[in-house]
C-alpha cells in the first residue's frame, strides 16, 4: 500500500532538518505557501506541519510562523542532561539540601541501628504502610490543616507513586482529567501511561480560569480535576479561600473528583484550608518529603476518601507496594521528632533568600514566582524560542526547563522555569547573571 502523499513531504522536510540543511531557527513557509509549493491542499499542509511538530522537529508560534526546533535535546519533557561544557548550574530540577543534612542522616541511621528490632526494617510493610506510621503522617498533616484518620493515609515511594496509584484507582483509559494549562510534568507522563485525556484550563496570574473550568465540566465528562492550589508548580500561586470554595463547588455540582498536589505547600507559612478539608468526600491529597527534606528520600503519601482506600491499596500493591521499611523508619522518625518542621522553616527562609537573589539578578525581566519558593517562571521575548534559549544556555553550562515540559495545551508561551534550589547560595547569583547575559545575547529573528 502506498503511503499518503503528504508523507513524502514530511519525510523530505524531516531529512532536511536532521541533516542541518534546514538549521535550527529557520522559518518554514506558511501553510498556504507550502500548499502552493507542493501542490497539496491547505489541510494537507497543516497535517504536514502537525506531524513534524509531533516528531519534535518544528514548533509553531501563533502570529509568527513555523520554525525548525533546536535538536540538541535540552528542551522538552525529558531533556538531555550532558552538557557540551563544564556544568555551571542545574536550574532544571530542585534538589535542596541544608548544610549538615549528611550528619543528620548519619545520626539517624545510628539511632535506628541500636533501637528495637533492627531486623524488622528488612521485612516488607503492608501496602500503604503500617497503622503506626500512617498515624505519624496524620499528626504531621494537622499542621497543614488536614485532620484525618490513619486509615485514610497511605504511604508511597514519593508523590509520583502516590499520584499514579490514585489515577489507577479513579480512572479508565479515555477518561478526561482537567488540569491547568501549565502544570507539574509528572501528570503528563502518567496521563500518557494510562491513556487519559488531559483537558487544559487557561491560567491567569492568580490561578486557573474557573469560568473555563466550569464550562469544561458542563460540556465534557470530566472524571477528575488535578490541581496545585498552594505554591503552584511552575507559577507559584496560592489560591485564595474564595477560589477554593468555588473550585470545590464546581467539583460537587459536576460530580468531579479532586486530586490536590501539596508537594510544595509547606513553603506557604499560613495557607488557606486545603481542598481535602473543604471536600474530604471527593478529594485525594498527595505529597511527599522530596522538597522539604531530601529528593532522595522517596517517601510520599496519599490521603484518600473512605470509599477509595481499598482501591488505592490494591494499586500500590500492583505498582511497587509502597515506601520501603528503612525509608519509612527514617521519615517517620524525622516527622515525629520535629526535624521535618525545622527543615521546612529553613526551606522557607532559604527560598526567600533565593527569590531575592533571582529578582535582583534578573531585574527588569518577566518573572513570576511565590516569594519563598524555589521556582521562578521566566517569560521570554517573542523572538526567543524556548528550545533555542535552552540550547544557548546549555552551551553556557546551565540546564533549565522549558515551557514544553509544563504545557498541556496547544498554546505554549515562550518561557522557562528556573529551579533555584540546587546551586549553592553563593553560586546562584553568578549563574543567574550568566543566564541573563546569554538570553540577552540572542538576536531578534
């Protein structure tokens, strides 16, 4: 069977892009011009560009045209990590560690080694964790405004596993999940793995467009709403109580479930009530200790309604069972003795200092971020394509995350997310100044 005629155009342009005959940044003909040049229909020309975009070879920019993407791989959902020059700073991922945490770990391991039956740490905990450990997490959550029974707390190996287990329980292939148009990349990976449709909700400076969400839920069979109401990733907003009440009202009136991601919530010292408190019958709360304690401590949890406990336990058992015993012992020990609370206070102070450095070094640029978070959303000039900027920065020794990692819809504003938590505080300013110089050196096209 002969392939469709447009495939030959796709193949030809693809070869030219990969060979460098059409270098990164090249503006391709308009859809109409391509149709005339190739003697194909306008709809076929549109399909050609759509397929090249799906292959990661081109990017369409509303009002400007279609451009050849940089193929270095430093942009997108899973960017390359190896730089062509010595690494100056990793601003793509937050791995915050406080001074002295290595010694803290050493002491905690010594304490575990001499207390109780150490062999118990080598045995498998039940999926979702033991009641005693779940109760410790429940007590910790009281400071986040969540009052829940241990039965409703299920332990996992990080937020991603908790979120995966919740989605396995709640959804079936083809279900619609409403998400912010810019959101945590992990939900995109899970949606792909579970064959879910992500329906993007337009975002404003203060949160999601709730009118658009209400319209979506009235016109589509939305199964669940995934939301980050407290210190949003990547935009940093904290939804006000009135916004939370309306979000809950939409979910109840349209019979949608709520998945609340609280991973960065600890960075807001006095947040409004969590959605889990406002609508416990339909809210699944997921979080972890990856950002407030250490990313390598794969310890997370889901707080779920009574009706879903057994289903999420089965999903945890099917996936990876839950948090390992040794990790659980470390995490619950630090939760119980106040170490986590002290580290969270330190993170808020550290995040504030890093935001101050960023706003000084990048003064005059288009920045968005919570005042004590480790995230900055950096808007670029219209001529600065994120893939191109990521490539330029990689050659300056700096890794960043581009808008493609966070965007769930077709509209992708030119922007980067900067993760401020990994470099030493003393090195952060120099890295941001080099980033600024590199971005400002990119000429208009």
